C-alpha cells in the first residue's frame, strides 16, 4: 500500500513546505507548521490555451447601489459603518462563551422581519438553537435554521434559493469534501471560506462567519482568512463581567476604530447607549489613585476611570500589573515621572486598571494614568469633578491630542466641572460650555497638585 504524501502548512500565512521546520521562512513565525495530507493535483502553468478577455469599467457606475441592510441593533450597525453592504463577508471572532452566537441570533431575529435569513450551525443541533432562541424570547421570528458542515451542500442550497443574509457558525467546523484534511485545518478553513465568500459576492447577499480564537486571542486559522473577508469584528470582554465590547479591526466599508458596547443579561445582550455613565457608576470620588480619562473610541467620546495602586515593595524586582492598558507605556510614564519630576516611584509595586473591562490604546490616556499614579503615591485624591487627557513625551511635555472639544463636551454632559488638558500651541483653544479647562505644558505642573511629604 502506497504511503500517503504529507506536507507542512503554516497556520499564519498558509505557506507549504515538504518537511517540518521550527520557523516559517515566508512570514517568519515560529512553531506554526502543521502536518496535512498533500493534494494530488499540483498547480500547473496556464499553458498555450488562451483565456477569455475581461471588460473594464469606470469608477462611476450607472447601477444604483442597494442600501445597507441594518440589524436594528444600533451598536452593531455602528461598528459595521451603518449596516451590512450587499455581497460583503463579515468575520466575527471572540473567545468561547463571550456571546458571538447570542448577538448573531439576535441580529438574525431582527433581520428576519424584513427579509429571509439563513442561520447554519456546525456546532449545535437545531434543538439547541431553538433552546437559545426560547431563552432570548426570539422563537416567534421567522429565522431559517439548519445544522450542516458540508460546504458543497450549503453552497448548493443557498445558490438555488439565495437568502437575504446568511450566518455560518462557525467557519472552523465547515469542510470541503474534495480535501482529505480534517475540518479546522488551514486548507479546510481557507477553502471553505473562499467558497462561501465567492457565493455571497456572486449572489449579492451578506454572509457572517463566526471564527474561533487561539489562546493568544487571534482568530484561528491562516492569517489570509482575515484578508479574504471585508470586515473583521472582535468580541471582547471578561466572561465574569457584564460588559462586552464589539470592535472592528478591519472594515472596507466603514471606520476601523469604532466600538459597540453591550451588557450581558439573562435576556441576552442589550445595547449600552451611554457607556460613559455606566462605566463611572461605581466610582468613589474621595479615594486616592483614581482619575477619569476622557477618551475617544472611533467617533464616540467615552469617559473611563483609571485606577492605580502604588504600594511599597518587599521584592527585589517590584511588581507591575496592568489591566486594560499597555504595560510598556506604563513603564515609560513611570520613568518620566521619576526623571523629570524627581518623584521616587520605581521601587514600589504598581497596579493599574481601566475599570469596566475596556482596553485603552490611545496615548491620550497618559495624563490620566500619571494623575492616578501620583494620586496613589501621595495619598491625595484627584480633584473632584475633573477629567484628564493628553499625551506625555519623554522630556515630560504634555502634547495635544485630537478631538479635544468632543471630549470636553462629553465630560460637561456628565456633570464634570473641570478638565486638565494639554497646552494649546498655535491652535484654537478647545472649549465646552459648562466646564473649566486648566492647561498643562509639563508633567511637573501635574506633580505639583499632589505634592506632600509622601510624594516628594
């Protein structure tokens, strides 16, 4: 009996090798080669046969583009850029149990009121889907359910009677019967997604693909999967916390920095229309180590509480624990405080937390983090009713950030009376009615607010 041929495929880029090696020479990733059965039909050249000529058209078309299909879940539509574009492919990733299937079932129920929605599950039986729909009180909606994993059967069914929206849960469970590899492998995930995306674009209906994530938090399968789709959404949040964040990391038809905020409850995921007020609900204004950051998530201003705890360390190497922020940036801010302000902080254990489970990536949070650190170190609570935003440079200067006026308006709407902001240099001063601004040019000016014998 002839021995079956195998090849090694990189799970990051999809490159193939005849033998295993620790490093992929194409993308440079380590320990990403997995063994799969080699295909019998090797790629061949075009040969002498001529192809069919293609027609080119201009940028301005005569056909009127169909309107975006809205899910009527405002936070979901916001992240998509206003709704789903016809023929688009949307990949939704997230940790197990975070709520991917729940939010898509709720979206399917809303979409079924104005069109035909096909929900195909490869992980759950139809009875299990009906149980979830009953728990969410969605069983009366005309969503068409099916449990299938064979891509050939799915494509044949959807091609004969195209739906208005198709949902595939999940792409890692689908398989193409012409491939010998098991479902979930690089070849199966890539080929299954390609066939489904090709069908959606040919028939003009949007398709939503659910994707598993690895232990590193990335969508499982080859990286090329994210390049094949039009939109990539990540569902974030701690399963022990009620908040969920839907974030767009790629969107060909909208902004890539928008987020949607949801709250998990027994009745499913509910929208959070004013996340700033919700994130600040349990804040204690008279405790040191707390500062309110006026941030921006896409086009939405959002106020968050930054908490810091600085305590004496008994270890040779002090601890640094960060939740919701970049640990490298925390080290930089601490170094600037110690060097430019003469405040001894490096020998202490430092714990930093962004309350509410949200991850902050913009450098405008530097000033709020510095205020929380100095407040905890000195034991003096930050001024009540104040918000902070501004980027801190290595020389200690406080640099201006974008959307300052929008940040101030959001703070004034929630009842804050003052804001510590970067000093305007050559630009119009950002102002908002009902809030007083104090400009800071250097971090030393911030340190002076918390000077006492414990922080000097």
